[in-house]
């Protein structure tokens, strides 16, 4: 098996904004709700994100996208509201062709994932939230002191975000990864500079401060896993507890870390990935193992079945007789432990077959 690779594509959101999205790996679909400070190319081999991206891509078709205003997506956009973020997730979810999928929400992405799951309960199988919050900084506390502190951080962004000198951005870096190495700090400082403009960074932070999805938490219906670093500097631990206590039957996993974004070298990362993989359907090897016994020819047929083609069309595409196609399909049904074509299509599409045609 060769090294993991990602494929980057573009789609247009409801207002015409171009969104860059990437898929990697194979299997059931897992979509990560976007956050700011992302860059699909830069993140793939980074010392901050690569361990998470590659680990999840080994067990799923992992889909992520650059938020509008960030990375390879359009930067010059009139709307950077919470509603636009939710609608962007709707756009990307539709672009993948996945009918049902799991959602991953990290930091700001948690509130977006929650909003999507409530709007589209028929599509979300599982919800994983890490370092998330239902209440923005000024939603949970709007005193004069809090407003002054928020204004101070906005001023830091305005003055120093785009400069080559990373001194201003280092303030934010130490909030995201205080336990990072000098190399990781340098990388994150650079990510901040190349992933978005100073003007957009200010717009993002203003919108983050007033996020409020508290009223949606009780409406989440899918299985939910909430993880939060105990000493998270960026988002208080109490915000993770609030999510877990307000979402029905959510499971809460405290992670021993001070980092908002977990790093590969810390013990908390192993706990995190073990918990997530054991929770998500992508980690259930009994389901995926059914495909291991199929021959290459049977996989070709299954791809065409998942695309919705009938036996005559499959025979024409592969240059086989219809009798041979029927024999292969009988063997495929036995290998997948299904009784009919409809069951085979559902199982195959959940595992990633048929996506190109859809």
C-alpha cells in the first residue's frame, strides 16, 4: 500500500463562495467541520495536524475543507457569519456524495457541527466534539473587563497578524499549543500568517465571541462523544462539560493536556485517538473486513453496483456476459453477508464505493 494522499477539489456555496475541500483514505465518510487557521496543503504534512489527518484517513474517507476566508477557499467574501459556516458545511457534505456520515467538530467547528446535526439528523450517524464550546467569549460573559480583553486581542491582530515578525502571532500560538516544541510554534506562527488575512482574522474573532448554540444542545439525537483538554487555555474545560451535560446521552472524556490542539508527542493524543476510533463506526473492523475477501474483479463490479448500474450496463462496461456478472454478484452478496442488491448498495456506499458517479 502506497503512502496516503489527499485529493483537493472545489465547490461553490450558497452565495457563490468557492470552497476548497479534500478527501483522503477510504471507508465510511467522516467530515471535519471547518475552523479558521486551516490550509489543506500546508496542514497535510505539518507537525501540528498530520498525525490526526493521517490516523483518521487510515480508517475512513476523511473529508475536510478550508473555511471561507481561509486557506485555498475564497478570502474575499462579504459574509463571515455563523449561518454562512453552517451552510458551507451543508455544501461540502452534498459535494462528497455521502448520504450518511460522522461529523468531527474541533474548537469553533464543534458549534457548527452541532447546528448541522440538529438540522440534518437523518444524515449524521455520530458526532465527535473536541475543545468545543456552545457559548462564545462574550456570550458566556459580557462584562466591561471581558469586552476590553476582546478588544485588546482584536487590536493585536490588526497590528501584527500579517507581519513577517511572528511576535504578535506568538500570543495566539501559545494559547493553542502552549506545550508545543519551538518547531511546532514556528509552524503555527506561519500557518496563522498564510491561512488568512489580518482583516479576516478580526472578522472571525468577532463572530466567535458571540456564538450561541445552547438552545440546540438538547436537540442533538445522534451518539455524541465530547473530549476536552483539562487545562485548555483557549477554551475553558467547563465549556466541554457544558456540552456533555446538555447533549442527551453524550459521553465525556477529559484529556490530560494543556493544549487546545493535541500534539503527537503527548500522552493525551493516544487517549484521544483510541477513544475516537473506538466510538466511530469507521473503526469497526468487522464491517470493513467483509470487503477484504473480495477479488479485484468483484470490487470493480461492486463499484458499478454502488453507482446504480444494472447487470446489462455492468456487463457492457466490463466486457463480460450477463451470466458471468450474475455469478460474480452472487459471490459478492455471500462475501458481504447481504441478501439483496439494495443491502449491498447501502453497505458499499457507506464504505466509499460509488462516490465518483454521485
